[in-house]
C-alpha cells in the first residue's frame, strides 16, 4: 500500500476543482470589522490586543470536495477556548458558521483552509474586568495548504525532538484552548531547520512528549498506537485518527509518553487540520523501524482519513454562490 497523493488529487481531480469566483478573491477572502473583503485588502487595528499581546483564541477548519470537515467539533472547541480565556464572540454559533461558509464561497475553493479568531480588542481604561473589553472577530479562507507535501508524506518527515525548548506548561497557558502563544513552537521549528530536520516536537519539563508546531504526535510500537494525554491541543485530526484506529481494532494508549519511546518506535506520524496524517521517517536522525518511509499502519490510517472524508464522512456542505 502506498500513500494517497492527496495534494495532487486536489489539484487535478475535477471534483476538487475551484468554482467560479470574482478575480479579487483569487488569493482568498477575509471578514474584518463586520465586512467581507479580498484577503489582500484585509487589515486589523494595530492596537488590538490580539496583535500587541497575542491575546486571543482561534481555530482552523478545512474544506475538501466542498465539505467542511467536523465543523461542529471545531465550533465546540472554539467556544470552549473563548470561555477559558474570558473572551466573548460577537457572533453566535450559527452566525459564525454562516460567515465561514460565505468566506469559502467567495473564494470559490472546494479545498480550503479556514481560520477565525476572537481577540481581546483595544485596551480599555479598566483592564481588570474582561467585560470592559470590546472583543473582535476576524476570519479568512484561502486555498488549502499542506504542512507536508505529497513527496514528504510519501517518504516520511525527518523529525526533531527539541533539546533547547520545552512546551509552555499547561498551568501557564492551557494548550487545549487554541491560542496565539507560539514562540516556543516556532523556535523549535527553527532549531529543527538548523539541524536539517523538517519539523519539530516539544517535551514538557519532565521529558514527556507534548506536541509540535500545529501538530499532534503519535507513534506505533508492536502494532499499538500511542499519543500524549496532556500538554497538547485536543486536535480534531487527532480525535479523527483515534476513531479510525479504533474502527481498525488497534490498541490505543493515551498516556504520558517519554521522548525515548518515540525514538524507539516502529512508526510515527503527525496530525493536523493543515495536512491530515503526516508520516514520520526519522526522529533525531534515527530511521524508525529500521526501514525508511511510512509504515503499514500509518499508511492505512493516512489513506482512510482522506477516503472517508471524500466520501462525505462528518461533512457539512458549503453553499457556493451561483
């Protein structure tokens, strides 16, 4: 079994082709200050707390073959993040979903990366009361993007476990609330690049795996699946992977996992809305399982993820402009 070339299928299959759209939305669409606009014209107030202090919550949902994937799950997670951060979405759930759908329709893309956020807004005189802030909503939709290309997924990514940085502790910033605090993640990614690796994953202060930049981490040992139980975002693609693995009868372990276990694994992969399931070839220069390329269970999970999505599983239809 080989890795399904999802990116190439999206580019060449007529069922994934972009529908008619106004030329000004070629690069995507945005929703700012209560109005839709081409993404190239979008801007935010420079004094917004989201820009100045990374003060906000956000989420990302993908669209493929004109279907949002698990939109309700993403909306649930976003509402939870806003609550944890004392943020108020100016739009209710239905209005938010409608805005996201209209953004995709304006861009005319059946394959979309859809981002939205609520920020704290400008700083009021009374800073200690969350109700004193005018929270703001921003969103955009662009053609879908993969963290790892078809070529990278076919051979597997070379991963680095960061040695310089640890993940921000959960009792500082709750990682289950998707947030803008990315400096530890970004610095680990630069560390990986310096060492010729393609992506990174961070540990906590005890040496246990947490997550990487925009991704959850999984590994396989003796046919059983392992993923961290804390210190990471409760990813929607992570959730999907666990469900598919359960359908296959795979033994699943969600627990504290040490970085040494990852290095000794037979297979590993990353998961993200921006790319689905992404096989790992090596960790810290060690080829997993002693054989280059994605392992058999990783390949099966990867291909099932895309085939089930393209069959309409858990999809919500985008209403395109006619």
